[in-house]
C-alpha cells in the first residue's frame, strides 16, 4: 500500500472532489475509513473540543490518501456578529432579555442545518453564499441577577438563529458574515429546541423537547413518578411578563424554518405531527413517512405519514406497540396503532379555541376503582385516564394530536422507552437508526413488552421497514417505509461498567465504546453512521464514526468535560466540499461534580479560561486542517 501525504495533493483535493484522486474506474476508491484518535489525557485536552483523527481514502490502485481532521469553530455563544449576539435570548415581543452582564445568551447550541439557497446574497462575501440555521436549546447557567443560583433549564424562552456564511472557494472554510435571531413571535415563541434535520426540500425541521404538562398547568396534581421537570411558569414570566400567559399546547410541536434568497427566515409550527418530547424527526425516502423520537422516561415511538410529499401540514399519526420477543425471534416486532388524521389548521383551531386538558380527559393519580378509567404509565407518571366527549369538537382527535403520548398509551401503544434521541435514515437499506441514550426505567422493569438488561451507556437500535403493512385495526398504512421490527446493533451497545462501578476518574463507562448515544447522522456515500454522545456516565463525550460494512468504530472528536456533543448534521457536497456540523453545549456542567481525577481543578480552570467561565459553547464543523472535508458524494 502506498501512502500519499496530504501536503502533496492539496491542489487536487480542493479543486475537485476527493474521489477524483482516484482518477478512473480502474483506480476508483474501494475503501473510505476513519482512523480514530485516543481518549483525551491532559487537562487541556479534557477542557477542549478537538480531533486527532484521520480520514483515509484507499484507491483501487493501492494509493492511499490521508486527511488529518480538524475542528473549525465558526463562533461561540455570546460572540458578536456585527451588532447581533449569537444565541441571544428575547421575550415574546422580540425585546432582548438582560442580566448584569448584558443580553442573556443560551449556552446550549443544538440542532444545526447548513443550507444552499439559490440566489442567496451574503453581504461582503467573496466566495459561495451559504445559510445556517442553529437551534439554541436552553440556558443552563442562571442569569447574573443577584437572585438566581440554580440551573435555568426550561426557565427561559428558547431561540433559533440564522447565520449567513461565506464559503471559501478554495478550501471551503466558512466565515460568518451576518447573524440574526429567527422571529418566532407568530408561533408564540420557542421552547427547548433540541435536535433537527435538513429536509430534502431544503427546510430546517426542528423540535420542541419535553412538552410542558398541560394537566399540571391547568391546576391538577402532578403524578409522584412524573418525569416532567419543566418550568412553564418561569418561561411565561420571561416571555410574556407573567406566569400564566403561556399556553402549553403551543409547545412540544415541530417547527419548520425556510430561508429565502433575501436572507430572511420564516418559522411555522406543525400541529399535525403530534405533540410529545420530540428530540427530532426524520423522513424516509418518500418525503412523507417520518419517525419521531420521544425523549424522557416511559415514552413512545411515533410515525407520521403526510398526505403529500414534502408537506407536513396534514397526515396520519401512528404509535408503535411492541410485540415481545419469542423464543425463536429475539427482535422487538412492531405493530402500529392509528391515532388519527388531522391537519395543522384543524388542531390549531382547537388550541386557539381555548381547549384545556380538562376538556379532554378525566384523570386521577391514584386508582379511582372505576372500570371506565384506564391506567397508563408515561413520561407524566402513573395516571388513570378517561376520554371525555364534547358536542363542539372531536375530543379523540384533539387528544391524539395534543396529548399524543397519553392518548397513545390509552389506545394500547407501548410507552416504555427511555431517552429516545436522534434518528437517522439509511435509504439504500431502508432502515432507521434510533439512539437510546440510557436503557432504564420502563425498558428494564419486569412489566410490559420491554424487559431489557439495564445499560446506562445506552444503545443504538436498527429499525427495518417494509411496505404493504396494516395498522392494528387491519387498515392499510399508506407508506412503503413502515417499521416492522427493532434490534440493537451489537457494536453500538453502551460500555457501561455496571451499578456503582467506575474507573479511577469516576467514569462509569469505558473509553472505547459508546456511552449515551444521542446525535445520529448517516452518510450514505461512505456507509457510515456518525454518533454524538450526551452522558454523565463519562466525563468527556465523543463523536464516533461507525462503518456499517466493516463494523469499525472510530473516535473522531472529544468535547470539553461536562459538555455534550450536539447539532450533528451532514452536508455531503456543497460546491465541492463536505461538512460534518458539530456543536457542544454547557462545558464543565455542574462543575464536574462526579469527577474523581487529581486534575479536576486544572480542567475547570482550563474550561473557565477557554469558555468564558462556562458561558460559551461552540458552533462549528469537522473538516481538514485546511478547511472543509472532501465531498462525500
């Protein structure tokens, strides 16, 4: 094998796609792999986001080209682009929120989409214009107001930002030229924007995670085992000036952002896709069938089949029921329960009409000893529910689309999943991949369909799809991409050490296996699944590459201790360059309270120095030393 050094091929690399290095069919590449890096060792490494991994391209003539990888930070939260503050937070009227340090900013950048917009003009750009939509999930650190001290998760309005970028023609480097917050006032503001995906019709499909409990907002008691810890009262005070204005049914939806050639952005929220703790939602190759991940404990798996391709404003919503494994089939087989059909307009009209949780359900948090109630266990705890009726609106439809998880459980769907995060789609094999950050709670107890071994390192599940499927009532499902069973990927089962077991630094997961898989994105051309971690079971979270054919797992990047890897997305070929977008959020979270290494103080000092006392978090991409990746086309 001949190794070709990167320095000798730079002109060819950046003038033509990477595969042009293999100049004809006789030398076409037959292997593209990632050579992973070691885990961080020094305090400086543990406090930084960095890579020492390599992209290797092997041509059929035996010539191999290595591309050392590099993390390029576009900017960080709190930076200024012109007069605008990256990740700056606003109230519902668009007025900036302030503390003693200036405008409040998020420290949690998450879902990110890089877009090519025909005719887009970027001021002062010298190369190709690109646009980037970035979600800012929340702010972890409390405001500097002399009052607040604890975590501020869910207490402030979330935001999204639009950045206009200049792409260097030669090496693909991205430079921010303009930044602005995306106006969400018409959609009542943003709520815990988590993961995202770029649709094939070039829109940003976002998320609103951990939907607020409308039952509790209406004055009813919270179940003792509820997993909901959100604070819509605080959110409402910051957004609207008082604690009661915010309507919980305006949040937990699917935001969609479109960017125009004039550099403006438009945000709408979809009601027809259901309301649950959506980590993110992704589409199959038909641009109609979507799978949504439901984060938290005791959650569900949901499928939405749109009426028309590339239009999520109307369609049919389904929830999965797990058929337990048998002695001859250890897979988790899926049956789909039809929850209903609706349009955005129908459900929004019900919300705008003032519907409350108490209009949909009678509810008890202890056994009412009444057979007309059904016991359910979901993210909002153990409850006994009874669907109401109304002469003025369709209660079942409203419940299906506004209380999707509760209604699904009432219909017999499985609500035993835990920490369901990003989902990726493989169009060649027609398979979805689902990240489970921790296997716990309803997935591991002795009740119900899911009775799996506990693993706080999580797992990645593979969902095989097929056409000609029927729902639980025998009605045909109008999709060729219906999930039929789930199975874990052996190489992507978390490396948890077990209960009360850690290494010398306090890590509860081994270094060389995944732990807390969260972000997923699939690169079709190189048959590679990229996995970003979010776990407290290991102090540094990593970005991994897993090749479906060789089964090779490679560590590509390390985030600062206490931070999670977020915003993972792939732009495989923009003007001859590829980008693996990668962010992180909340560095040094909780001051590394479980870290047992002797270098803890040094790590925290490095984090505070580099990331402005933990206020800053990075938005950027994984590329080569010179700029972008070669195109992965």
